[in-house]
């Protein structure tokens, strides 16, 4: 079974960023808290908003950093160090340019071009061995357009596809925790948006 004790959803704070593609990870963590009838509460010592949920017999912390994306590691390290949660027990959800809307994938470790993920790696002693939930937002086609794209709002069609992938990601996260990574990957990676 996966020993996940901390689930992080990455995004930028503030109403102007709330509905932008870059906040797909934050959408996931907010919906996950809601699914378990919890509300994320501001905890200044963790530089973010947190909640606790139970999945099966597992006690899990949820975290939405209120630092900007590029400083996500400050928040993650503060909470992980306080509760002595090892890197291997973390799941980090974030927007992924390299996957189309409607697709989400679990990935263990490795490199990432996502700034929030890179900052978490640096803040956790360059340890990359945490699980990632990559939520597809699509790519604008050219790297010069990326910043405006990720900080823009998805079309209604894309938003519906991302919502569907987030719903399936929540179900697959429960599978991850109650069963294992392989079962969760088989479930999530076979999901097809309709």
C-alpha cells in the first residue's frame, strides 16, 4: 500500500489566479477536501492552507501553499518537517503542459519543468522521490506563449475536460492509498474524458 501522508495542490494565491490553468493542482486539493467534508484553513506557520482527511485507515494532511508557485517548497518543507513526513510519503498535484486537458497521470520521481515542483525538490534536499499527479492543461504550441497560457483561463470545453480528469484523479487517489500505485495508475491512465 502507498504510505501517502501529505497531498499538496499547487497554484497561485489570490482571486486573479483562482480560475487559471496554473491552478489545476489547487482545484484538485480543494475538491479533495470538499469530497471529505473538510475545509482548507489558513495556517501561517506552513505558509498555506491545510486540512486533514481520513482515507481508509490513513490520516492524511492536505496542503495548498499560499506562496506563489515558484516558492511552493517553502510551504511544503515547513509542513513536512513539522510532522516528520518523508518525501516518499508525499503526493504533489500540479498542472502539466505536456498532457492534454482531460488526461491526468501519476508519476514517481524524475525531473520536471514545472516551477513549483522544481522548488519543492530543492526545498526537500534535492530529493525527487515523491509521487506526482500531473493534471493535463495542454500546450499553447510555442514556448513564447506558455506564460500567458498557464496564467489564462481555460475555454469552457477545456475546463470541463480538466474537471473530469480531476474527478477521476480523486477516485484514483483513493485507490492509490487503499491499494497501491500500480492499481491507481491502471485506473487513472485508462480514463478517457467524455
